[in-house]
């Protein structure tokens, strides 16, 4: 059983790391497109109108919003599945493994948000982006960590992944409570009915995936029309997918869907999102634009805030005896991981699009510039610190010792 779990964790990290590399390539490709004669074609692609109509029901959006509202709902569905599995059977099922990454995630969201607000408090529109630097991109972060090879102990990867899961929970709550538009009660009633039906399916031990997925699609459409962001439908749906098989087989519906979705999200959904959202025209960028409150607040929130928030609270809790460092980790490797969490690319871009899409003021350039600068600086700093803190010989010994324990 332990070998199977180790195999699953190893496969997960390998998949996330490869996805992170493809994610980097997709983002770089978008920037290239946006800064070459291909820019008009890039804009034409992401603004292509796509319409679905069934009777009086119509969903008409540009391709960019289909990606942000539709494909990202699949991403959040996978996040919800991972969260449920981790809480019931995984690393987070043991309360001792929750405290340190959980408190690190709190600090890693609170301090960056405060730094951003420090630079933008006087601007009521810009201040809406306070949550942008609070996010961590697990695919990018693991992709950078993978560049260090086998010297990285598994405990460090698990800590980073657990922290990112708590970070995702925070992002889900932020989207639900702070980034919603006008509420449609009729649509919310449909969402409530779908949720109740999903609960009945789960209670009756229905293991077939089709009824859940069909109701999930209906709920996504209703959520889209309700004013609550549609991606949250993915999280709600995931909570009702059974983790146990009740049909006499050993195939878990939740784990089966999670296994099938991982490559789709890692190699298609997230790269498509990065390509559609990372295209920023860097021509004529001035120092004044870089030092504007939005990009400087985001960049410093990601680069400085994540390091102070995550490392500071983790250090405090360990010193107070309320938590302990995982085997194979030291203070410098914890600090390097905290720096690496400043790579907030995917979720930061997503929250940024929600924060500014209805303000009537175009701050997309400012937030993308800040995200790119902060994420690059954090990725380089995290890599450099971990490279120093995890020499090959020491890492091998630590990993071996952890396995022996």
C-alpha cells in the first residue's frame, strides 16, 4: 500500500513538473506573439466570438472568456478532487501535516495582500486587485524545483504541494466572497437544486460518473448566469464525487476522474490559459509604468510578501513548539521554498482578470507586468536559495534518513 502511495506521489510530481515546463513555454510564446508582427493575429484569436444557444438560453463570449470561465472550471474541478482526496486519505488527513503548510499559506496570502494595499490604498479601483499577489502557481513552482533534480527531498515537495492546496482554498474563498457581480436569485436556485441532486447521488452511492458530470455542466451554466464566478461550480461538483467504490470493484470514481484529468489540465487547460492571458506588449514600457502602484504592489507582494509571510509565520510556529520542520528540511530550504511560492502566475492572472474586468479601467497591462516581474524574480531567487541549501550529497543523506524513519 505504501509503495502504491509513493508511486502515485512520484507520478504526480513528475506530471506537475512537466506541466510547469510546458506552462512556461506557453507563456513565453504568448509574449513573443504579443511583441512581434503576429500580435494582430494573437488578439484576433483570443477575441474570436464563440456562441452556444439552446432555445432561449444563450452563452456568447469571446474565446478568452470561454477559456477563463470554462476551461478554468475544469482546473478548479481537479483542485477540488485533489483537496477532497488529500483531506480524506492523503497527507492532509494527518493533522500534524496540516499545521505548518496551513499557517504558511495564511502568511503567504495575508502579507502580500497588505503590501499591495500599501501601494494602492488611495486608489479605489487599483485596490480591488489586493488578492492578485496572494496566489501561488503550483505547476510553475514545482517546475522550477524539478530543475534541481534528485537533490530535492520528497518532504519538501509535499510541503510545497500542501501549502499550494491551502493557497487554492484561500483563492476559492476570495473568488466566492469578493469577486462576484450582481446576483441572480433564479440562477442560484438552479445551482442549489443541482447541489441537492448531487448530494442525493452521493448519499445513494451512485458511482457512475455520467450523472455527476451532466449535473455539473448544468450547474456551471447556472453559476455562469448567477453572478457567482462559474469556476466555483467545479469545486462544488468535486466535493460530491465518491472517493470509495460501492459497486464491488476497487476503482475509486474520484481517483479515476483525477487520474484522467491530470494530463488534460497539466498539458492543455493551464497552457491554454497561460497563452491566452500572458500576452503583454512590452514595447515602450517606461520606468513610470513599472513603478505604478499596481505592478510594483504585485511584484513586491509576490517577491517580498511571500517570503516574509510564509517563512515568518512558519518560523514563529516552530519556535513556539506548535509545529515542526518535516524531515529533510532545514531553515534555508524552507526559506527557498517560501521564495518559490512567489511564482503566482496562473492564479494571479486569473484573479487579476476578475478584479479589473468590471472596473471600466484597463489595468490588465499593469497587473500582468507585475505578475511577470514578481514571478520571474521569485522563481530565480527560490531556485538559487534551494540550490545552495540542498547540495547533492546532503540531500541524498536526508532523503535516505527520512525513508529510514
